[in-house]
C-alpha cells in the first residue's frame, strides 16, 4: 500500500508546530482560564502560608459571640459560627489542610500508578493481564465508599485520609500510563532504539517516559482537584482529622443551623469550589500547552 | 461579468481558481490561478507531487474545502451555474446529483455504524428521491453494477466486514447512484494493493465509458496516468505546469519539471547487474511465526500465519528484495530477522553467530551487526531528541565514547548529504526526505554488515524517492553492505535489487534474480502481480 | 450475546468474591478484637453476642478457616446482624435499596440526557458564545462539591422559594396512596436527583463535546457531506451516533462515582437509601453494616458495568461478541 504523505524535499518554510524551544509556561500564560486558575491557586497557597501569621491562635478557639453575620464586625470579617469561632481563621487554616492532602495523596497515587502502568504497558503478556485484573478490581469498587471504609477503619487522621485517597485514585493513572506506553512501544523510534541496542531501562527513560510526561502532568493537576473534593467530602461526613479545621468540616458543622446562619456553610463551600475550579482551569491550560493538535506526531 | 454558459462539450470550466491558505503556511495560496476545462466523456488526470494543490482543486469542485482554506478568486462553471457563487442549499443540490466524489481512504470513508446499503440509499434520500423500498432495490442494483459479490447480502453488511477493494467499490456505487455527469476521484487507488488497484481502475474506466461521464482523476502515480488518462494536467506548487493529451505529455513532455518527474519514475526493466560472489553475510532458515488472536471460553481462536518456513541467504554486497502486497508477511519477516518480534521456529545466522539463540546482553551486543531503516519519516525519529543524539545513541550504547560517536555522526551526515549543523536541530525542522537520510545515518553509525530497509522510500514523493534510492546504492557499495529491501512497489524493486523474493500469505512463492523474474515469471501469482502494475505501456515504449 | 453475558456474570461473581476477601482483611485492619469490631459499638457490650460471633466466624482458629467461614456466610447472603438497628444487615439493606436505585437511576438519566444534549449543542456551535457558556457552566458544576451544592439548593429552593421539600422520601403522616403518593415522592425526588445529576451532567457535556468534535474531523463525515445531506442529518446520523460510543464507556466508568455520590446526597437530603445507611453505620461504628453496604454497592457497580458493556456491543457492530 503506497501512501504519498510526505512533503516536497525542502524543509518547511515555517516550522509546522510551535517550536519546542518555547517553554510550556509561556504557552499556558496565553490561556486566560489558566491564568485565572493560577491566580486563584496562588491565593489559596498564600492563605495557607499566611494562616499561622495572620491567625496564630488555633481556629478552634472561641473568639466572639456565636452567629455574628459577615461584614458586620471588623475583627471577624466573615462572621462567626455556632460556637463563636472565626470563619475567616477557619478558612485560612483549612486551605493548608486541603492543599496538603490534595498534593500528597496525588503524589502517592502517581508513585503507585505510574510504575504499574509502565510495566504493564511495556512488558505486556501475563504481567499486563495480572496488573489489569488488579486495576479493574479497584475500579469496580465505588471509590468514595472505599475511602469511607478505609478512613473509618484506620481511624480518621490526616495520614489515613491521604492513604485512603491515594488508594482509590491510582487506577486511572495506571490506565493512562499503560495506554500511552502501549502506543509508544509500537512507535518506530522506540523500535529503532531497540534495534540500535539500547538497554530496556534506557529506552524507558529516554524514549518512552518523556513522551508520556505531558498526559501525566495534565492528569495530575486534575487529580489534585478530585483529591480535594474527596477530602472535603470525607471531612463533611465527620471523617476528617479531628485536630485540624478543614473546609469540609466547616460545611458539615454549619449544616444544622443553615436557616439562621447561611454564611457558615457558604464561605467554606465557595473556597472549595474556587480551588477545585482553579486546578481544573490550570489542567486545561496545561493540556492545550503540552499537546499541540498538529498531525506532525502520528 | 462573464455570464457566458460553459461551451458545449465542456462539463466543468475552471477559470483562474485561487485558494488561499491561512497565515504561516508555506505559501499564501494552495492553488494559484489554475484554469482548465473538463470535457464531457473524458478522463482528465490531475498529476502532481504532494503539496501541489491537486487535492484542493478536487475538493473545491465539491465545495468541501477545509475550513482553513478560502476561495480567493476565480470561478468554476458547471452548465449555467457558477459553483463558487452558490449558497449552502445550492451546494447540497449539486453534490451527488451533478458532481460526485470518491475519496482516497476506503478504510475510513464509510460510517462504521451504518450498513452499506443504507449508506448507498442515503444518496437518494438526500435529494428526496424514491421510496425507501425503491431505494433499497436500487442499492442492490448498484452493488451488482460495481461488481460486489453477493449484492443482496452485501448491502446488509457493515463496512468493517468488507475488504479495502470492496469498500472502494461501494464508494463508487454511492457516487454513481444519481447518475451524475461528473465524477471526481481523489487518489482512489493509492491506499489499495496493486492487484486491487488494477481492478478498481478497470472498473472506473468501464463505468466511465458506459455512462459517458466526465472524470477528474487525481493521482501522483504516472503509471496510473498512463493506464487511464485521456488528457493530463501537471500541477506544481498550486500552478499548472503542463497540459495536453496523455500521449503528448507522457511521450514528449515540453516542460523541464514534467521531464524530471517522468525520469524519476523507475522503469520496470531491471538493469544488468553482476552476480555477487562474496561470502554469505546472513542466512535465514525456516523462519515461521503464527499470530493467534481472539478465543475465549466460547470460541476457537483465529490463527494468522505471518511467516511460513521462510528461507533465503544474502551475500556481501547483494540486495535482496522482499516484494508482496499487504498481508504477505514481508514486514513481519523483516521484524523477525531483526528480532523485534520473536519467531516461533527458524534461525537467523549472521556469519557464525546464530542471532535467534542469543538473549539479553549477548543479543544487545550482536544487534550492531544488523540495522534497520524504517518506513515513516515522521514516526521513526524521537521528536524530543536532537539529530546528534539520535545518531550517537546507538554507538554510545555499544561503548563508543560520545566524542568519537559525534565525529562519526558528522562524517555520516556528510555522506548522506546533510550539513553538520543538523546535529543540533530537532527532527521536526526537516523534510520527509531529509529525515529518511537521518534514519540511514543512524543505521550506519553502528557499522553494520546487513541493512534492512522496510519500505524505506514508500512514504516519499517520487523525485525524493529517486534520490534516496541512489544514496542507498552508493552507501551499499561503499561499505560493502548486504541489503534486505522490503517494498510493495515492483518498479523500485526492479531498479535496486539483485534478487527478488515474491511473498504471499507468509510464504516465498518465487525467488529469482531481478532480470529473470521480470522476463520469465513462473508462479501464477507473480504473473498476476506483474500484470497489475500500472503503466506497463510506457515501459514497453 | 447470551454467551457474552454469561461470561461477564461469571467474571463479576469472581470480582465480588475478591471484594469480600478484601472486606475480610479490612475488618482485621481495624484496631482491636475482630469479634468486637464486627459486633459494632452497640453490640460490643453484649458478651453473649460477641461469643456467638466468635464461634460463627471461627475467630479462634487459623486464618484460612476464618476466611472460609466468612466467605461461606456471605455466600448464603448472611451479611451479619446489626445490634443497633436490631435487624439482619441483609434485611436492612434490602429495605433501603429501592430508594437508592430510584435516586441514582433518575440522576443518571437526567445527567446523560442533559449532558449529551448540551454537549452536542456546544460541539455544533463550537467557538460561539453558546459554546463558551455551556462549557463554562459544565466546568463550574464539575468543580462544585456535591454536598455543598445540595445544601445551597435546599436554601434556595426549599427555604427561600419554598418550591420543594427539603428532605425525606415523602411527607410523613400524610397517608397518600397510589398516584398521589407517587407525585409526593416525585416532589421529594427532584432536588436530590438534580443535584446528584449535575456533576455527572458536566462530565457528559465535556465528553460529548470533545467526542463530537473529534468525530466531525473523520473522513466519513466528509463522505456524508459529499452526498448533499443536510447538516442536521449529518450531525445526528453520522456524527452523534459515532460520538456516543465513548460516552457509553464513560458511563460505565462513572458508575462507581455515582454510587459514591449517592452517599453524600442521601445524607444531606435524609433520603432513606443505602448511602444514608452507610452514614448511620459510620456514626454508630457499626462495621458489619458498613461493610455490608460496601459489598452491595460494589455489586450495583458491577451490574451497571455489565449493562453498559452490553449496550456498547449492541450498538457497535465492530466488536466481536466473544472475547
């Protein structure tokens, strides 16, 4: 089957894709949604870092009388909850919890999922079959239910939450990496590397993994968003670390008094929404920046 | 404003057509002032290399240009209508009824979720003709007319159940449903095997004669032009280079470009070559590989024999061609010899070493003795590594210092005709032909004894192809290499191979010197294959 | 096809068995005596009950016999006893399951219908204001925490506007029957089903849009256009039909998340399903009940996956039935 795909034999006058030299960072910055995302995320990180500075006292402490509405008293700009705790303090301390859990659990999930996926994809055969059965098992179980069960059994704490979220989040990573590695394995430049006599390890390191990096990075940013949603949902149900004030807990605590004091649930929820939104926007920006849609790379 | 009708006898009159590309393309206009007449009842071939704009012209006739390409000027007149001035409703009426089109890739040109008959009937439905029952009946009749087997049954089949040739017949049937006066065929046989191509070309010729249609046939293959064209139009970079009756343009071309293009097409007459008499460098014996797919608890698995007891040997300085159609197993044999896939049976010996017995580190070391040049210039170079890294990775993996490897790379680049500055650049900065040269340099960097070229020129334009083939011959002679040359193109094989092995369904059916094979083919399949190659008339002349 | 279904069911039973084994080890993960863990907070005080559990699950013997005993008991659909609720776990779950099925079923239908519709619309007018609005809205729903949007919906529609009831399955003590009862339940169903459906609607909007844009670039769409078909027919018959295939696959993958989301929705809206049951079990530290709900929800996901697989194979003629 003949196929006349190629160009005439002169180098393309203009490079057919944005030159690889242009950094991904510059490409992201041209995406307005991603810029907004970065700004919001910076705000969240800033809040987390500044919390011990601006609100050195524990957010669990009662500082004023209960049920002060927001924007009425300067010292408690966002009001107080049913026990007189400062909402703003809770928000700032909660930022740290959510971001920490989100980030660490995602890293842990990647540490599990990437090697498993790479092995399954590259080695194929029985190893692939076994690993895929194992992954399917984890994907059948409803992930939130499993997280609840794990945290309940291990007793709620930051550590158990991170572990539980990591353990329910790794299957999609494995699937993605496996898929990418499989398609790369049959790509001609990988075969060329085999043929020129390079070791398996070198091939994985030099030819395969760098070309899977972009989808993993995009997935990772979306995973942090999902992890934060999971963490806040667990905290809402009362499975959060009892020593840490988190956004989900605040929403849960304000649930019973929602008619009188809407702000106790509104502000923490809004904080979760904005942070997760920001991460999603960044993920989309990364996707557009790292995966040029040109048919250059078949 | 020219309100004249198209003169009688002219089906479509294209005047000064200008199609603009978006900013940043390699030229401002894909098609720049092209004019031609398509006469009723004739086959006009639009020929050109890739990027010449021939496909754009065809799409313009149907109003199917991609969104990025805009009409910047000119007119296309069909009867009383200027097609380019039509609105969407006008185009919908024109398409299928007055002009119909057949596309290049039969594998993807049909909706995978609809039955063939339904897709044919859709043509009538689009123009509000016939009742559903009548449409079904006409679909069966059309299937019969284009030579599809079991017409009643096949209209109920889905596209994936048909072969490439059958799908193309179905596409042609669809195009003819409303009996249009004009058929536009955009490289309809390029993606087909050579024997299937011959059948489809014959079908198109027969149908054209029977229905007296005007056919605009786009192709890059001069063999096809020889077999089918009444008139020829040569395009280059969006402009008409030459035009005239087929015999004139092919036999006595006036323009230098046309002459160069025709000269670059390899003839079917193999040149005389001295018989190689060096020592044997590679011996393949009894190579076999069977693929088993499917199968589960309820169904027997399907077996496909990719290679069946394949044996041959190469001497130093000799080129052996492995020729065959898709599914013949020639690419599988190449990969088995390279041990990219594991053979079930058989041995591959490089001199004294049995490559099939080696494993692990031993195999890795031995690999430097046999190297490969791949088919797809776009996929065979890692886009994230520089050319220098690509060429030196191999030697470095075998213990050569990075410095020495770089020196070797510079010398090799010069040999393949590239500048040393290429070392710092990335693959995407080079054209297809240049990338193939880099691939060749990469293969030679390990100083192998045997070179396996797997369809190494199939993805290149014919002029570039000629250059790369010459390069391979030179390098082979200079380094005393043996070459295993895989191709589906018999012309290329004739030009470059000492001996040729014809493969079919995993077996070698005939193995002879090139001269003998073309002069006296014995096996019936070989004879069919040779007869199907388009353009033999020109070789005889 | 029958063969395929049988094969998948058999595989599903194996997966469920593996999950039960997982349960077994999870119980042992909890701190303390497994018998006390299985008895739950309420049952732990009842010594006879604890002793009964010990014999029943062979907790004095070796690990393999414990595993056998546990598997045996589950196989007979005996999921244990909840001292707090004073009922066998299996009965408890059986009572609550229909409510969850109703909720998740409605949420799924809403999400996929709206999702595909809006996604197709956005794809058709890609780049326009409508497209930006739809994708923006989808992104917003995707990022919203389910429990929070449920609470906000209650504040808006129930408290402020008083259009819909804020919790429960039906109006208690009103004594409706027949159609009136169905209407009453439907009223209570609106808010929970909508909020649960919104997140998944966002998922399907994005998937449908991306899928349709990709399919519209394929060759056979050009062929359809070359026949002179109208844009509407091309969108529906050629693009949408092919674009829906990955959506079906996605629906299967989302089953687990849907069931998990039901836990939150049922908790906020006091909807009497197994999700709410799970929450209660959590509060009461009734591990037996917790794990029982866990197994049943996994079974739900398995069945849902089977259905989506069958649908996919029925719609795509390219897939060979046996695998």
